[in-house]
């Protein structure tokens, strides 16, 4: 191998090594961006999980309130039926005294 060929070979090796280092640098940068993205996604996932937990708790509370309201409505309906029955009985009694 002549000196000129040796120099071209060395130049080729150095260029390849420089290209390899540039590729490694790009890969490291891409990996760092991927790490940042994964961290961002993990934080977003945690926020969404907390938001979902709050919605679930609110849903449970609303369901409990609806059940309680339904029970109270049933109680009020029963009381109203008793009042209506008492009114009918009083009307009959009063009507009976008036001769109706």
C-alpha cells in the first residue's frame, strides 16, 4: 500500500468514525427526548387517574344522594297518602253531620 493509499484509507476511517459519532449523538438526543416524553406522559397519566378518581367519588356521592332522595320521596308519598286519607275521612264525617 502506497503512502497515498494509506492516507486515503485513514481519511476514510476518520470520516466513518466521525459519522458514527454523529449518529451516536443523534441517537442520544432522540433517547433524551423519548425520556422527556415518557416523563410527561407519566405525569399526564397520573393527573388523569386522579381526575378519574374524583369523578368516581362524585358519582358515588350523587348515587347515594339519589337513593336518599328516592327514599325520602317514598316517605313523603306515604305521609301524603295518610293526609289524603284523613281528609277523606273528615270530609265524610263532616258531610255526615250536615246530612249529606
